[in-house]
């Protein structure tokens, strides 16, 4: 396992969580990074990404509520999730992709987020 997620849990709607992605076993600074999620009964979907230069992209469903960031020195990635909604429930996966060699793509095992009413 090259990347490890943490920070998931149970939160009430409107609350916040911060997910972390530990990428300390790879040369993280040269990788692009993303967060994906899989909700019950649905396919895995894109949530947010950040390039190695720091350019961010968000799914429309989380834009304005989630913030992706990275600390290349610490080899960590983050997903700050605010104003959580019931539909945000799912397993969240960290993904790192080498921009010049997509065969070097790593997925974590996921961290579960449950948003309750």
C-alpha cells in the first residue's frame, strides 16, 4: 500500500471532517493527487484533485464545500470537508498519479465517512 487514508468517521449533517492521505512511501511532490468516493450502491466518483503544482479541480457536487490541499514536505494530502450533506456518505479514496507515467497510480484502501441527519 503506497498511500493510506485516515480521518473518516461519523458526523452530523452540516458538520466537518478532514481527511488525510499519507503518501510518505513515494516521491509525493512529483505526483498529482486526487480524492474519490464510493457511495452505497453507486460507482466510484471523482471528488477533487490537485496537481503537483497546486492546481485544484472539484466535482460540482462539492465545489464551495470541500478543499483539497497538499504538503509536499510532509508527503501528505488533505481533504477538508465542510457543510457535509447526507449524500456525502461513502468511502473516500486517495489516489496519486505520476503525470508522466500513469502506470504509477496508487490507491489507498479508503476511509469511511458517514453523514447522519
